[in-house]
């Protein structure tokens, strides 16, 4: 196994798995050990109990003098050897009359009094564990059975089987169980180590290494993980994030280039016109003309800066909406009139579809005006000469759906997921109208601030942007 360096997650997982496996196998081993012990114990007890009828006959024959003492002792010794159990015979008063083990002389005539003996005199069989009134130095399994002669209890027979013999019998089973459990634990830990390292730790290390590379600016790095589980999903999401970061970085660079151009061009013009007025290059009678140009350039710079400030305030949550009721249809009519010159210049077929004359909605009128303005501006900008544009407002349930459509070239599928990002500008071959790529991002932020939804649909027949508002 390779040396594990700083892998806190791996260490925690392995520790958890090892503890669970050890507990599981240990519990299983204990249960099996207890089961084996109880099984052998019950087997031995049943074997002793099966001798009840035989012992009752042998002892009965001896007590009724049908068998001589030597034959009686021999028969008890045979049972002793066969069952590996000491046989103790007592009369109805508890006096020992025979014993198959060593020390027969010491046992003969000794009286046994106990609750167990009283139960046997009542005709019941007694089974217990212990050293039987300190008669034995080691624990015994004792089975006491009544001797019944002519339907009367005339004595009792006690069979004493050493419990050590049962323990020795199951000792090998114990060894097999515990060795098997230990081997299973080691094998399980090894398998878990291999699979955890291969399935979890290595992919995570790969993701971590790639993340550090991306943090250093290497945006082309990707995670190479091919699996259909949660790690694979994480790797896919990470790569998607890396693609987004790379795209964002590219857009940032393009934005800086665009914004530099947008700022430098008007500032250069403004500076040139003013210097021309100062040094007399531009005659005084033309000052008004050039001052109007300077004014337009300043207005363009102001709009650009305002867009940047609005986006920053919207994203930071510092922008507060002025929520009120207003007529969305009236706002749409005003915005269309505002773009009348642009519509006429491109000979656009413009349709305004309003279901009702007046529809009251809840929102910030100025900000919704900004959304409609951005969407209409894009629709007109990206529609060809004599193209078709429409804006529609319709009611569905408790919301108003406002849609802006144009039949221009569709948005490329690989760019649709980025169009809401800051600084993003659609393919330059399609984007002929300039802009800084902030309009859609601002529109989405405004709609999100209203807790509403905005989306785009783009296909073979054009592009449609739709957003929702709550009915008043």
C-alpha cells in the first residue's frame, strides 16, 4: 500500500469503515460462538436426558434386588464411559447408594439435601450448572432424574458431565469463527482501501489539483473522471464551472478591450474638438456643431458608466426597487414610440400585441422600462433590413408574460447559456451594433429582484425573450 499523506477525508472514511466492520464481524463472531456453545450444551443435555428410561430400569432393578451390586456397578461404569458423565444414585432419603466416579467409599452414605432433590422427589427432572454442593472442583452440567418404581419415586439419579468437556468441544469452533472473522476484517479493509482510493480519493485529488491550476490562471485544465456516480457528477459540474470561468475570463478580457475602446474613442473625439476650439483650428461659428457632437459623446459615456454602476448595485443587492402599480401596456406603447426612428430606418415590420387595453402590474416602472428598452434594442439591432419584430403582453393565471421577438439569425446553441453573463457579447459576425454586453445581464438582475423569471428561446425562426410580472 502506498504511503498516505494528508488525507483527512480518507482517514475518516477508513476509520469509520474499519470500526463498522470490526463491530459487525465481532458481533457476528460472538453470536456464532454463543450459538455453538449453546448447541453443544443442548446436545450434551439431551444425550443425558435420553438415558432416563435406561437408568430408571437399571437402578430400579438394583433397588428391587433383581441385579447384583457388581453388575449394577458395571452398568453404571459403562454409562459413565459412554456419556463421559459421573453417575450418582441416591435413595428416597437422599443417601448415596452408588457412584461411578472415583472416591466411591467417601460418597457412600453421604446424604444430599437440596431444593433440586426435593423437586426430583416430586417427580420432576432437574437441569443445572455448578459444582453440585462443592462435590466437584470444576463446574458440571447436572441432570437429576427420579427413579420411579411401581409409580412411586424411590430415589434419584444424578448425571454430572464436566462443562470443560463442552468448552473443549467448541474451542475449535471458536478458533475457526474468530480466525475467519479476523481474516474477513483484514480482507474487507484492504478492499475498502483499494476502492476508496480509486473511486473517491484519487478523483478528489484530481479535482483539487485542477482547481489549484485554475486558481493560478490555467483555465484550460479539466478533470478527467469517467464515472456515473456522484463523483462523476461532481467532476462534470466542476468542468462546467471551469468552462464558465474560462468564458468569463475571455469575456472580461474582451470587455476590457471593448470598454477601453468605448472610452478612448469618445474621449479622443472630445479632446480633439476642445483642443481645436482652444487653438483656433475650429472656427467659432462651428463651435455649436462640434459641441453637439461632444454632448452626444458625453451622453454615450454617461450611459456606459450608468450601466456599469447599475449592474454593480443590482448584483450587490444595494439597489432598492420602487414597487408600485403601473400599466404595462402603456409602458410598452411608450417604448415602441421611442424606437420609431430605428424601426423606420431598417424598414422593420413592427407588431405590438396587447390582449387588453389596460393591464396593471406590480413592479418598479423605471426598471421594467429599462428591461423592455434593452430587449427591444437588441431585437431591432439583430433583425435584418425589412425584418419582423413583435412585442406581446398576455395574461396567464396571476402573471403577465411579456415577450419580445425578432426573426433574425438565431443565437448559437453553445452561446445561449452565456448570454446572461456580464460582458458577454454574441458572435461578432452577428453583432454589428456595438454595445458592451451588459444589457441582458442588467435585465436578468432586475427581473430577479422582482422575484420573477426571464428566459430566451432561439431557433430556426428567430429569437424570443420572455419575462414575467405579477398582476396587480
